[in-house]
C-alpha cells in the first residue's frame, strides 16, 4: 500500500491515510500488491499502479480539506512489499512526465489523473521486480565469484549477494533482455537512440515524481543493492561491471540520506496548493526510515517482536560495522558517518505461539507465570527451536541441552518456556555482536509488536542484553520516520544532529530494567549458547 503521515512542528502526527493496492486499484489485478509469475520465483509489481496510487492519495487528502500550503518539506520511503522494486525509465521521460505536466497551462482538470496518463509508456518495463523475487540465483553466484566470494562482497557492499537485491535484478535483465536494457526503435518515421536513461529504486522513483526531475538514490537505500561501497559511499566499479554496461550513468551519483534534492514540482503547487518553496528530502528504504521513526541512537537496538507472521527483526545502530555472511549493513539514514544493521529471525512469534500452546495450555498468562517461576539462566538448560529453516543461522529442528551440554529430548514445561525465550534473545545478542554491535552504558532497547505487550518476555530481553527496554508504537514507523527525516533535511541535514531535530517527538515508555545479577548470569551463558549453536550448525552441514 501507499501510506501518508503528516506531523506538525511539534512532531505530533495529525493526519494519516492510505491507498491499498488490491482494494483501491483492482484494475491492476495484484494480490498483496504484486504479481507472482508461473515459475513462483519471479515476483513483480506494476509501476503505473504506484503512480496512480500517488494520484489517488493526494486527491483523498485534498477532498478531506488537508492544507497543503503549510507543508514545509516532504520525504518518503519504499515500503516493505516493494522496497527493492527498481524502475527503468525511458529517455523521453524527463520531457514528457517529469517536466511538461509541471508547466503553467498544462494542468488538467481536478477530476482527471494527469500523472498517470502522462506516465503511460515512460518505462522500459511495465512490471518491475520486488524484494519477494528469487529468480536471480545465477547472477548472485556470478557477482560473488567476481569480487572474491560472499564474504568479500559483504565487506564491500554490506551484504552477501541476495536474489532480491537490485544489482542482481539488473544483471538478470541485461542478460535475459539486452534489447530492453539498451535498444533503439523507429519513432515518428525516424530512428531514435532510445536507451534507458535512468534506473531508480522505488524510493528515488517516488521522489522524482514530486521533484519533476530525476532524484538521486540515497546512501541508505543504495546499501541494499549489492552495488554501493558502504565505506566510501560510491558505486563499486567491480560490481557494476559484473551486472551491466554503463550502469553507473543509469544510476546517477548517490547522496546522503538527509539531502534536500530540490523543491517540489510546480505541478503540485498549481494542483494541490503546495508552497513553491516546499523541499523534497531524499527518499530512502522502509527499514532505514523505520530506524529514523524509532529515533535510534548510537548503541541502541530495536527489536520487532512481530505477532502476525513468523519472524522477529532486529535493527542496530553501529559505529564500526563488521559485515558478515548473515544480516545486512546499511549506511545510516540519519548520520552519514554511522551505520545500521538488520537481522531477521524467521522462527520468532511462530515458535513463541507454538511453545505457548504446547507448554502453557495456549495461554499467554500461563507462559508469563512460567517465566516468573523459573530463574534467570534456567539452571543452565539451553534450547534451540527452529520448526522452519532459520535464516540466522541456517538451522532447522529443536535442540535441547542440559547444564552439562548433553543433548536431551525434552524439558519440563516451565523449563521449555524459559529455554525458548532466553534462547531467542541470546541468539539476537550473539548475532548482533557478530556484526559489530556492543552494549554500551547508554544503550536502550526499543521493542514493538505483539510480544512487546508481555512484560515478562520484555524482562527476559532486558536481562539478556543488560539494558533497559522501552516500548514504542511503530504502526507507521517508516512513514513517521520519513516525516522526521524531512524535518532533519529542512533543518540542515549533515549540519545538525538528527537527535536534536526530533527531541520534541513523543518518547517511548520504559517497560523493563535488568534484574540484579543478570549480567553475571548471561556472561556465562552467552558463550555456551554460541558454542552449542556452532555444534548444531556443524552437525547439520556434515556430509551424510
């Protein structure tokens, strides 16, 4: 979906609305905003659907009486389901779509949809790949091999090669459809060199529509492409050369995420009443925008304890990243000299709910009582619970160990519950530290999602990390973060700290602090957990 959030000068949200692709734009025939192809690997999203959604949401705001004249700055984010969508523009696009409809006298009546109408035929591909696409395994292998392996690529770009990442998607496009990547055609009786002029991420694509000109890709979203050298903040020539020719000129130069990339197009001034001086701050990805929305600072960690679905997600603020084969390192969206990391744990809420059902009679209240009845450290009993193949690390199955590191087949119910919860949080800390994260005296943990409402689960989280846990409402964290980033860009971006700009925003609530003695208990358990995890992993990888 496309969502909008507006905040006032005190950073309070006063307006929210959304357009749901499947419900509000059924003519595009999407399910969940995407088209899943017959091979079940290729997943795309219609570019024109995005343009029409922008038309629709702005018209909804206008009909509601929203006062566009008070908008000082705007920014945005590529949302979760389309974050890695990349949009190939045609050469004529700047004239037809990004300039002409911004000129005086060209604005059509309010009841029409001029952007959508002008956009038809502006893109080399009508459906573009998104993050769910997994059809580029061959291109991933090629990219890793070209730069010296998966770890070398991770050190260079922040991640090993991933099928959904844009560089590999571009490589597939060039290999499978070179004529689409760079071609000519007969137009109006004469041959025109009609090459792809620009390739955008959905973030820079959306910013371009507001600018009336091509917007650059920002450092943070650019980090999720397997193309950007995260230390130097420039495109990696080695990676570009593997993917496609002339790729650097098609991507343009990346910019800091807090950059003001221009003023809003005159089209929006005329049609909706935006002030001519309204600034457009570089758009970014949904995960970087969420970090901004939760206002993480150095040493902070945010955990999404998701209740709908299966996974838990961890956001980290890093100063000295250590790229690895798991997780992702991105340039920080609110401080160009810092970094952020992302870790995903597939067996999150799915396992909590399963163990609740098996050991606590389907009752969260009974699960809480089990945590209260057992001691920190669980008398040395440790458990690993992966009913589906885990991402971090790649393990499947349930594995239980007693205090002597002997694997056992079962635990008593209360022990099972604590083993699960402690194990999940120890895994998060171990793998976060593997990417360079360190708990600091000022560290705070921000928790959200369904499990963040359970104070006993949050108590275990505080104990394992040795840091206070706060809860925060992040229902629209990417949108709110984009609004905060707009303020940051307006205030001067790199010349002023993000924390200073957002200091008046609503504060998270303290939910738990570490119990006395927790640091000593988990200082002993964490190395054991890491060693046992490696034992399980080695056994799983051993040839039969």
